[in-house]
């Protein structure tokens, strides 16, 4: 039995962070019902590099975190749509939404509105800046939070900055943090019997990702500068091997010694005092670069790793995805068939494994509104009533 089997989650989210949070819980057994407007649906459905899939409302942005969910359409701007949602909430465990601050309370669907219907409900709101404060009503996406938080200013080189990270790290970190928060609230409910309101902000998550920078700055006043691929120690940074870049991450003194012994420079290995490593940074960097340039990156990776020195060739995504370690870890799942999609679809699963009953993919991402009739029939609606709701643009 997976951790969240029997837990019912109403997922009224869009784009990346919200759907990813619900997806992680679905992988662990939760019954996640994805709620979308019939026409103004989750914009990730038409986002991604496969234009044909976008036209089918099955874009790769959506497919990435749509598995294990049921999908219904509801127009929450209609009274009947809101009434259906309230019926779903009565026996739900969690509701998660990531719309503009104040949007759901304005519809009469805020936590204070729904709590009387279900005192055990865990209600998670995900916004850019949180529910309060001077920025509370502002909206943002991943790249804007990277800019606003100071993260972009620390990314790049001294000559070329600021730079956005290549992946939407704020979105996925926010989704992960909210999955953690919801899990904690469910555990708390086991002890108290009461529901909970979760106020999550992307900006807060960005600051958590820069925690060590913040503590250092608040203590010393030294602004973190973009360093590119150069680090504080010669033994832990990027070097150009004979054919490709090689990242060496020998950060502590023991690894420093093993690195320079492995490359035939025991004299530099002996320079392990922190002050000495600082003083000799440029000299050690120059010496190491000359040595690394003599062999291929793959040769160095094997040689150094065999001596317990963290090192690896810089790989493209295409190369990284062929690494046999990926299959050993079962990080990806391939759907052989997804309705409305030609050919197989590969999606990420979770970044951890359980010995028993851990995260797994059971069903492919659903089409827009695929389970609307199934869910409404379970609520007691007749097929005639469901047809009328379609005519009235409620579903």
C-alpha cells in the first residue's frame, strides 16, 4: 500500500509548480482529480517543443506531470460549477490551487468558505509572492522570481550576468516544497483531526534555495558574485580536458589531497591548509589546467572517480539520458500508449525510491475532461443532467 492510497486530492492548478506538486502525491497513490476550465484549460497543455501535441492539448509541458490523474472540466465562474466543486470538496482530503492571490476567495471558494463543508480539508494555495505583504497581489512565473529574488544576479560569469538557469528550478522546487507541506499537513491531521491552510510562495522557495548565500550575506555584507565555472578552490571547478570540459568537485581538504596525488603532483597535494589554498589559487588552477588538458574527459572521469575524487565530463541532456545509471534508478517511465498521442511518451517519476510500495506510474496523462462524466456520475448526476451541464457551459 502506497503512502497516500485513499487520499483524494482536488488539483486546480496550471503550468508547472502546482501540477508537479499534485503529480508527486499521485505517484504515491493519491486519487488526484485535475480540474480545468472547459476552454481556458491548463496552459501547459499547449506548451512544449512538439507542436502537433500542443494542438491536441497534450503538450509535453502537460504530459510531464499528468500521469496518475483523472481530469474533469468545470467552469468555476458559474454557480453550478462552484456547486459541483463543493460537492467534491465534502469528501476530499486536499485541495491545491495556484491562481492569483484572492481569486478563489472572490469566487466564494477560499479556505474560509470551504472549511465549514469539510473541517478536515487541507487547502494549499501556491502563489508567486504569498497571500499577504506589499507584493501579495502581484503575479509571476519562474523566470521573474529568479530575477526578483537575486538568483539571476548570482548566476553567470563576471563578464556575462545576470543569467537565468536553464531549467525552471523555482517551479519544480515550489512543487516539491508544496508536496512536502501537504504531506506534513496530512500527518499533522492524523494527530489533531483538523484540516490546515498552506500559504506557499515561489519567492519564499527561491530564498530557501539560496539559504547559504543569505546567511553569509546577512553576516558579512558581502554580496555573492557570479563566478561562472570558477569556484573558491582550484580543486573544485571546471577544466578543459583534451576533448571536452571536465568538472572536478574535490571541495574538502582530503579530496584536494587525493586529486593532486592522482594527477602526479604530491607537492601540491601537501598544500592543504585553507589559507594556503586561497593564496595559491591561481597557481594551482594553472598547474591543474595544464595537466587536465593532456587526457580526454572520459579518461579523467574514470581515473579520478576510481581514486574517490568527484569528477565528471560535462554531458548534454541527450548523453545524460543514455547513462545506464538512469535505468538502474528507475527515474523515468515510458507510456507505450497515451490517448490522443502517437507513439510512446517518457515522463519523469520521483527522485527517490522506497524498498516497498514507493512511487509508481499507473495510468497515462488524461485528455482534457476525460473523466468528467465518470466523476459526476459518482456524485449522483444523471447522464441527462450531465448533458445539460455541457449545454450550459458548466463542464
